[in-house]
């Protein structure tokens, strides 16, 4: 072992100091620790990662450098352009003294291939790698049916998942203790570029994110069931951006929920239990992606639905993207996405259903557009959500049950508060007409509806009947 030997922690979607098993174990290795982050904008681009998410990552990495410096751990942040640059960078780090590599497993196909290559490089150099599976709370492959099969339906998956949680609880790793100060000789790398600040609405301090999560569990989780479907209310946790890049972990969320809602988290239909269910959905889609890796190639989970020939009208797609469909709830939602990089879950379901079942556009177009805009873009959750809405996925909404966007709007934004917030052109429309303002004389100020929902619905049924027996 060289005098310059160190343990390398490769950070990716685990940009945190608390509950970071890879970092924690590296600090136990007895060697000095160097943390590494490699920005790969060309690969990010290929995955359609939103600029706002890229900025959020870059800002978080800079902040993490300060948080790790307090533990005497240098964080080397390299600009690497593409995953293909990673093996060469690893070779250089091995030459510089990287003796052991620590990291967390990723579930996407290209990331897994990249990590296999890196493991081979370390093995060939006689060095060891330690990968920890922590992205999902229960590692993929660990929640199986009685016959050892992968659950393809959420409810039985959740039942087994909850039984496991009751049995084992979740383990969170403490923040490592500061290491002795040490100077290491490291090669000069191309330094990671700064972001453009577009994600400034999100603080990047880890303690801030933990506090937001603690406050949600303490003050708001109890009301989650009652409030979560109303986009005008701040009824959900707004933690998805932090969870997506790992500023906090789902394990920490569950631990905190169990502390703050000790009597409720396991009580069916309580706010806390319903919030926990959302974290189980997060796990479910991770498990599905690991078991069905072809999903990453945007294949439909229900293979027959790949036979549908979607009309894919480009002008209708543009109207949807820009929030100019003439359906107020859809337009307000799309403007929320375009302006903030985030969209409320109820609205994600409404606009996804509208794109596929009212505009007859392939769900993959919407999936990609979401990725290119979302600060919390996550392949498994996004693909799962889109395939659910399009009735092509696991446990999907039945194809013949089609959201009526106007009724959805009346139910979930009854006073039009959210619509008016996002669509100033409708500010003066009375409550009663806000969901469908077109018959009013002033409707001219707002775009005409691009489709007729009742006709569009029938056409959707026809499209599905080309591949499925009518129900
Ligand atoms: P909360 O309601 O407070 O939920 C807590 C956490 O649970 C979320 O932060 C998220 O990590 C997880 N979660 C909640 N709902 C789901 C779900 N249905 N599936 C998986 N995880 C969930 N979520 C993403 O994180 N990234 C995406 O790219 C994404 N794309 C979606 C696309 C569509 C079409 C749909 C219908 C849903 C999508 N979701 C996605 C799920 C969900 O809409 C967001 O997680 C949620 O709106 C984030 O807000 P929140 O943090 O306030 O959530």
C-alpha cells in the first residue's frame, strides 16, 4: 500500500453527510478519506435531466464540500462530461493512492454498466470496492411474494413491505466523526463548473432539508390524507427534490415519521400512514425497474399497449407543453412545471392522463418532457407515474377509466385558487365558471379548447380496443 493510500467515496445520488453508509464505512476504514463527485453533463443531457436539476446538484455539491471539509474530508468535484470519462478518472485516482472504493448502488441500466466497469478497474488493480444498496428503503429483490416472485401490483407489495418494516425497522447511519487532518497528493482535475442559480428557490444546506422533513412529520403529516390532493394547499412535503439527489434519504423520513407520529404511522388511513404509503410507492417503482430493466428503454410494461399507434399531433403536444390547451387546470399545472420545475402530484396525474387520453400522444413524449423540466426527475418514479396514467404500466389505471379534466378541476381546486394563481388571464372569472370559462363573453382572453373531451374519450377507447378486448 502506498504512503499516499486513501479510501475513496464516490458520491452520486447520495449528496449528504448524515445517513450516508458509504461515507460512514469509508471513515471506519482506517485510511484517510477522499470524497469524489463527477459531473457528467453530456450523460445528463442524454437522460434529459432538467437544467434546474443540474443546477441543484451543482449547488448542493459546492455546499457539501464545506460540510465535508469540517470533517477533514476533501470533496474533489470533477467536470467529466460523459460516463465514458469515468474509467480514466478512476485509473488516475488509483495511481494517486485510492485503495478502497465506497459507493451506493444505482438502479438504472447505464449507471449499473458504468459501475461494473469501475469495479473491474479496481479489481484488476487489486483494490476492493464496497457497494451499499440504500436508494430504496428495502433493497430491490428483498420484497417477494410467497412463491418468490416479484410483485407487480402495489397493494400486496405494500403489505409485505410494511410487515418487513415492522420486523426490522430502518437503520440510519450517523454523521461520521471528523478525521485527523491530512494532506494528500492528488492529481489536477478539471474542476466542476458552477451552476446557473436557477434552482435558488431550494436551499442546499443539508440541515435545512432535514428540518423541513422534521417539521412536515411533526406538524403536517397528520393532515396529509385530507390535504394532499389539493394543489392550492401546501399539503404535501415538497421533499421530492431532496430525495431525488439524496440530500436526505427515505430511511431518514421513515425514522422521523415513526418518532413524530409514533401512534399513527401504522394506523391505516391516518395522514402519517398515507404519507408512508407514498414512500412505499417510491420503493415499488425502484423494485420494478430493477426487475424489469427493459423499462429504461421506454418499453411499455403491458407489452400489448406498444401496439397502439398514437396519432402524436405535434401542434397539440406544443399546446400541452406551453399550457395553452384551453383546459384551465391542465394549463395552470403545466405553467407550474415550466415556471418552478415542480408539479403537484394530483396535477401530474391530470396532465399525464390529458396528454395521452385527450390529446392521443404517446406517453413517452410526456415522460421525456417531464424529465427535461422536473427538479425531482427520477426515472423510476416518472416512468411509473406515466405508465400508470397511460394505462400501460404495472398496477395501472384501467384504460377505460378516463379522467375528466373539468370534473377533476372542480373536485381538487373547487374555488379555482390554484388556477387563478397560475393563470392571471382568468383572474376575473367567477368561481363557478373557472373550470370551464369558455361560454362566458370574456372567454376570448383565454385560448379555445384544443379538443372536445367527450369525443377524445371515445377515440381513446377505440385506440385501446385495437390491442385489447373491449370491456
Ligand atoms: P409527498 O406527497 O410529500 O410524498 C413524499 C415523497 O414520496 C415524495 O417526495 C417522493 O419521493 C415519494 N413519492 C410520492 N408519490 C410518489 C409516487 N407516486 N411514486 C414514487 N414516489 C412517490 N416523483 C418523483 O420523485 N420524481 C419524478 O420524476 C416523478 N414523476 C412523476 C410523473 C407522473 C406522471 C406522476 C403521476 C407522478 C410522478 N412522481 C414523481 C410522483 C409524485 O408526483 C411526486 O413524488 C410528488 O408530487 C413530489 O411532491 P412531494 O415531495 O411534496 O411529495
